C-alpha cells in the first residue's frame, strides 16, 4: 500500500514537471539556477552513476517560477550530501557529505553546469556552513555529539587543505555535555557569525538525559582583524529547546532562529558588540517541527519550513523592531502546503519573487510565488517538482544579468 502511494505521488510529480516545461517552453527565460542535494537520482537517469549522492540542477522560469531540468546532475563527491552553500559572487558551490565527512567545492558556470574542483576531509560530518561576504573564508559546523566551529580559508574558491581555526562549542557550566550543532549564519557585513546547537545530554526524546542544562543555544563570534574569532558579549545565548535553523537579516539588525521542538520562531536584535537580545513579544508561533528559516533578500519577509506539517509559514517583518507578524494568504491562513516533510527553504536571489522547499519524504521541490507587497505566497505552476531521492538541501544562484534584490532601508 505504501509503495503504491509513493508510486502515484512520483507519477503526479513527474507529470507536473513535464507540464511546467511545456508551458514555459514557448517563451523561456531562466532567472535562477536551483541546486538540490539528493541521495540519488529518481528522474535524471544518473542514479547508477551517483548511487550515494548527487547535486541536481534546475532552471527557474522568470515568469511562473516553475522549474525544469537544467544541466546534468553531478556526483556530490561523497555519500549522503546534506548541506549546500554558495559563495557571495555565485561562482562556487560547496556540498557537505555526511558519511564521508568531507566538503566538496564545485565551480558554477554561467549555464549552471557544476564542475568538481577540490575537497577537504574533516574529522566529523558537517551540519551547516556559510561563506564570508568577501568569499575568502568558509565557516562550517561539524560534529554529531560535540560541536566545533571550523574556519576554512578559501583561495579563488578553492578549499584549503585543513581548517585554520577550530573552536569547540560547549554548554556553560556543563562542559562535558553532548552538543549537537545545527545551523550557522553570518551577518551580511561579515562582522560576526552565529551558530546554533542543542544539548543532547539535557534534551534527548526517547533517550537518557544526564544534565539539567538549558538545551538550546546560539553562539556568537566577532570576526576581528586577520580573521580572529572572539565570542560576542554574553555568548552563548539561550535559544529554546532544539534550535534547527538560523538566518540574519540583510541589515545586520536581527537574527531569527527556528525551534524544532517547541514549534517556535525566536527573534534576536543585534546590539553593540554584536551581542544578542530577545525581540519583544517573542517567541512566535510556527507550524509543526520547523526545520529551516530564510529572510527574503530585501529584508521584509521571513519564511519557515515546517517538516511535520509539510508547510511553509510566512511572516512580515516590522523593520524598526524586527518583530514578525503572520502574513495571511487569500484563504485566510498563514499555512502554505508543501510536499511531504520540507527540510530546507530558500528564496530566489534574482527577483526575490519565488520561495522553494526541499521535501525529504516527498522526493521533490515545492515552489511558491511571493507577493512582494504582502509577503504571502501561493503555489507555482505545476508544483511540486520531482527530484532525486531524499532531497536534503537547496541553493539558488541568479542567472545572467538579473540584479540581486537587496533591502532598501
């Protein structure tokens, strides 16, 4: 029965992708390339070549936001790719493979073609990563029961052979507790980086707990001259129970964190010395088990993927205070349905008009059109779009001469 249902879902998704391609084919303008990390291919015929993991490329139509097959998929360079990030100039893509504990660097061509360039193997799997605004440094979180912030130098996109700095992240007053790193975000100015983690010794559903420490945390670091890393005043900061994602607004003013266990969005203001303080009236309600968060490039809206509810929640940011409020859609609700179990969410950088989720159990990407005035979203043409097996991460780059949208204060 289960296999039959999955087969029907795949058929519907495959038809949807074909219809999207036909509708767009007459007047096709690609505005972005969308990259998805998957366990293996289900539609591209590349599964036998990359049985352990691949990066798939899709082209985003400028009018409808529908996606279609782009350049041929490439092997991820390891087993089970789980994290993707791109350099600020959109010329480099980095993929972290969980089983091989490596990061693989791909060059991005103007037509979206990926070329494997180099890699680095680490002591533990990477759970999150981001690139500095100048493109000279990759910051990565690694570990499964101990959290470490890695600083990896980049040279014209190429990875160094080893991290230049490794910073352990431990729980205040409980240095021996098991810590699981979950997310990382850098201020657009490049002045500070923030990493989320939770204490497995104090929050372990179905398992044994040995600590009474606060479970959820955000660690802040000021980036000084020469790349030095100094904890921000008061770091780390309590952040719910199980923080799962973190994102910074484009003005260095606010940090937003999803709490997977409490179904909440936690907001912080960024103050002198890059210290964090809770926003007023928070935390804010999300759907079930929020897995990822993104702020649109103009800094006006927040989108949260809810893995349990299979939905996206939309919020409008009050710019003076950072307070998010629900963006109610035409049906009178805040919930926007995706395919099954979205684990990552992203906004297209070229027009800031489309929102996408990677749906782990749906083996698909869901797409939405973003209303630039209200912040609400509605499903794109023919969504969801089929991908390879178990997509875990998503990243987009603008194509051609399309300018990247930024906030206007």
